[in-house]
C-alpha cells in the first residue's frame, strides 16, 4: 500500500531529525573522519598519478602524506607562534583599552553624559577568557592532527583499489555519478584553497602596512575563515578591527575596516570566475548550511559546510523522490539561449508593430 503524501513528508522530517541528532551526538568522532576524508579527496589524485607511473603504493602514499604534513606545518606553526605573541600582549591591550575608555568617559562627561558602566569593558578578564578559550581549542585541534593523518593514510591506501571495488558493487552510471561528485568537491576545495591563500596574503600585507600588531595572525585567520562562505571574511575582520581600535585608535580602525572591505569585494568578484559553478549552491543554501553544520559539528562543520552540502545535494539528485530538494539547494537556473532568443524575438519592434 502506498504511503500517503502527508505521511511521507512526516517520515522525511522525522528521519532528518533522527539523523541530525545522531550527527550531533557523534560529532567528536565524525569531525576527524570528515576532515580526513576531505584531505584524502584532495590528495588522492597525487597517489593515483604516482601509482599510474609505476611508483609503489607505499611510496606514493608516503609522498602524499609528506605533502599534507608540510602544508599543515606551514599553516600550523606560524599560527601557533602568532597566537603566542598575541596572548603575551593581552595585558598591554587591556591597559590601553582602559586608558581609551577613561578618555572617552571624560569626553562624554564634558558633554553632560555619564556612563560609568562603560568602564567595565576595560577589564582584561574578557580578553583573557577569549584568548584562553582560543588557545584551548587550538590545543585540542592540534591533538587530533595525528589521528586525522592516520585516517588519511588508511584512506589513501584504499583509494588505489576503490575503482575495482566499485565496479563489482555499482552500475557504471552510479560510478560515474560518484566520480563526478568527487571531482566537483576536489575542484571546489582546490580553488577555494588558492583563493584563501590569496586572501590571507592580502590581509597580512594590509595589516602590516597599517602597523597592526601580529599581522600574520590576521592573515592566517582570514585564510582559514575564507572557507566559510558568505560570512567568513566578516568574522575574520572583527578581531583585527577591534585590535586596531584599541592599538591604533578609531581613525586607523576605520582604515583597517575599509581595507578588509576592499579585499572582500575584490576576492568576491574574482572567486566566482575562478571557481565557476564548482559550488552549485544558492546563496541561501550556503548560509543555512553554514549555520546547520556549524551547530551540528562546531567550527569544523562551518568550515566544511559548503562541500558537505554539495555531497548531500548530489546524493539527493540521484533519488527521483528527493530530486526536488536538490533543485531547491541549487542556484537559480539561467534561462536557456533558445528561450532568450524566443523572448527577444517576441519583444522585437517588428513583432510589436504587427501586434
């Protein structure tokens, strides 16, 4: 007996809730696996390329892992050093903030305004707590790197035989769909990485030129958060602008903010041309996916929200009953040339005169 339409909707919603609860509860286990999976997707072509040229699987995987470790070290060690420098200077920032707030209170008092509670922001407690929380999260993240690399190694060892395994259990059309999905995710991650590096370099140069402390930290932060679509650069700009306000004053803080805005505009204009249709998601889908995955998996979920949603979209597109959800997640389709030509012909002066 066929399931009523209303009952099917309820069943789908209930399934989504159950799956979401399972993801939320298993986040500590899923996060390193997902990170390892996306690293393996990017690194797998290197392993396959080496194996196709006669290099042994062990040597190919070892070379790929060395590249992964080198990339992680090139990002992780400078970030750790920049965070340490920033943490050491927190007392100075707190005292500077207190002096600026006192001067602001005096200025308000000369105009007949008295806001004593505003001085609470000059207390260094909130800055220390923020730095401590950030350092603890960074330490927790570093502790999982070994686990992630271990999972990546096993995934890369399996990738050389995955094509033969899929040929036994899946149809050629399914294999092609899976291959297309992996290639699109790979293309997105590579293009996004390139644009993130460019963004980080531009932010570093701008902050260094303005005399902002630890410019390397803000450049690395901008590069990392650029993986979060839509709002990543806004989040990256806030701490740098706040530091500029404390260290350099309101005028320079405004200049720093304008620089971040300019970089965001330039990258926002270049990125779609570089990445093309690799993302394949609407702006609303990107924003909602960032919120949902961030809630389910934490900061790593927000960073990986776009590729995770891409995978889900491609999976839904393979189901006739759920294909409509994939269409909703995708961007607004561009009108075909035939329809555009027909519309232009209909709106032409000759057609209008005949009417």
